[in-house]
């Protein structure tokens, strides 16, 4: 729990007093017991204004989140320091555009400020989950019942629903009730002391802002999130965002057709996933939980040309941007979405062999047994993208390493004694990995994306397991990433064979259409805190 929140867990029941006749009085006309109205349902979180629709070509991308977390009455959390990249100073404004400060460097510390009235919040929480996709699948089950379910990311992915939401079969829940008496606020530091500010705040950088070894243009925004901390984000056009994404995702030296395919996918993915951080009032993050984004100035001319050549184009199905997942290499066989995350199958991303006609003809799906997977892993001639360094790989895990990985995931630290892949998907990828443990500890089963989330040295879930002496196991595998959608190594391979970007996209997402994105209706987001 956020240390800036003081919480209590208490339930105050409604008390119903019976209507009594006064002694010695005539009977009264009693029409029935007094029925108290139901107690109002408390909000699940602090309210945060929503950003504008991403389909109007502007994205709000988080550069740093959970700022101010850990602030105490006598101690501020780590400061946020912003510095201009040129001669012109930064301009700090309030949410309405009123100037607050002009300086080459803005330094923000944090302090707790008492609320005028305490805020009572209550929610039911499911999770944590290894990915947004798995959390959103659980949230959709509640939504199908008419329950407002929100995906949150206080530390790991969770699903938040009102305190009166019904149980879900197979989903463990915990009830949270908090009484918030103070909030974290930013303090603008200066020579004469600090000035506590309300948010959201805007930062204009005429010469750009130095950030993470690069320079970003902005404008920028500092705003509160749903957890009692703050987010620093950049507001930028989608096409500029792609300049900061494409070279980091596929490599600026890739062939033009592969760069164009990546540009379409990065644009499509961003728009299809722009609700990912809706609970906190922005669209996307800038790390591997979304798409890696950094200084757009580092984009080469070939990257910019690929973005221009595909300007505004997205892959759609039924007039909506698809879930344009991609990864480094699939090891010769693509995965269905249901093999990576807890979700229903999708028609445009299914398990299939990825290679030449000879390669495809030699592989029979589904691949169910460990022996069939081993036969696949011992081959590569004819598979698309076989030149990738992690097309085939080996990893050794000792019992101690597995124990530490399980402990970090909250599964206890008992040493594993045996490992089994208890189920596989159509592509041969492991859906459930079971571990027996010593000392009578209960077995642990890792499923889907939780396998790689827990055992982080595994490049993919396309593997077989072989004991390697006492207390050690060798994972022999293929591919790097979840295996769903486009293989970047495959796209580079196909582009080198003369395939166009459109043909590459049709190969990896059959049945979809490459079309210009239609903008959403104009809306004005709430600006005030």
C-alpha cells in the first residue's frame, strides 16, 4: 500500500430501530418497518481526469510514474528535476495556462497535505497479473455482467471493481477499504524556499527537455494518478511518437519494407491500447509494458521515410484497430494469442508454421508432445528469421535460482525438486509449468505469461526441459518473445527477399485490412484537478 495513504479497514452496519407504541397510548397506524436506504457504494479510487481520444492523433505518454511515492511527514520522496536542453528556459504553467515559473531547471520535491474532508474509498481487487492482457481478460468478465471494472497498475497489473461487485469463479479477490486523510502534492523548490502547487501542471520547453540521455520536445504534464502519487508525461503527435519507437523496436538498419511494417504495427498497437492507463489519465507508458519510447531525434532518415510512407495507416478488422502484437522471433512457428495470455482466440493471430513451403509442409500442428517440440527445435533450415541469435537457445536453471525466482513472485522459497510442462498450446508453447518442491511445500504452477514473468531468463515459452544432474534443469528453446503476430526477424528476412510491407503484414495478420485511420469525434478532456 502507498505509504502516503492512511488506511483503516472497518465496516459500520446500518442500524434499524423498530417502531414502538408509547405505553398507555392507543395503537398507531403502523404501515411496516422503517427501511433504511442502502449505503452508498464508495468510489474505488481517486478520480483522475481523462486524456483526449488518442484517435485524434495525440498521445499522452508517461515518462516517469509513481512520483512522490514514499513521502512522509518528515521526508520527501526522490525529487523530479527538469532541465532545458537549450538556451531558452522552461515555462511552468498551471492547468489553465497561467504562468507559474520560468527557469532553466525546475526542481520538484513532495509533501503531504491534509485533506479538508477525508476520502473513503473501497474496492475489490483481483490480481496481480503478469500482463495487462491477462488483467483485462478478467475485467471483461465483470463488464459482461454490467460491472464497472478497471485495470490498474499500482505496482503490478490488477483489476479494481466496486465493493459490491459479485465474485468471479476461479478468481481470488481481496477487499480493500481506505480512509485517505492526506495527499502528496508537488513542491516547486527555489532560492527562497518551496511553493506547494496543485496539479495538473504543464511544462513548455521551447528548446526541448533533457530526458534519459536524450531530448524530448513536449509539451509536458505533471498530474496525479489513482494511487496517491504523480506521473510526468509528454503530449505528442502519434507520428513523432513513432520516431521514438520504431528504431528501438526493430532497429534502424532494417530493410525499408520491414521498417514500414513496424511503423504500421507500432501505430496500430498504440491506438488499440490507448486505454491501457486510463485509470491514471494517460494513454501509454514508455517502457516494455507498452512500446519502448525515447528521443525521436535519434530516428534515422530511413525510419522517418518509413513513417511518412505509411502515414496514418493502421491494420483494422471490423473497422477497429487490431491488437497488433509483435515480437523478436517466433522460432519458426507463430503462437495464438490464447497461448500467451488468458484470452479468447483471435482469427488473425493463430498458431502456424512460419517459413518456406518446405518448412510449412514438414510441420504438423498442433504440436503437443515434448518429443515433437524437440524435433522442431533441432531444425531451422527454411524457417523465416532463422538468423536471429535467439532463434534457438539454451538456459540452465538450478534449484536455488528457481527458488529465488519463485520467492520474488510471492510463491515462497522452497527448493523445486521436479519440473513438468503439463500442457502445451497448438504451437507447442508451454501453457502450464508445474514445479514440485521439497519439505512438503505445495507444488507451484506457472501459467501463460506468468512463466516468463517469473523465470525472466527464458526468452520464450517454446521449450523442452531436461534434468541436468541433481538440482538443475536445462531449458532448450526457440524464439524470443510471446510469439504472437509479426516476427521482426521474419519481417527483416522477408523484406530481404523482396516482399512489400503490405505483403508482410498480410502474412502475419491474415484477414485484416491496411487502411487510413478515421479520427474520433472531437472531445475536450477535463483539465482541472
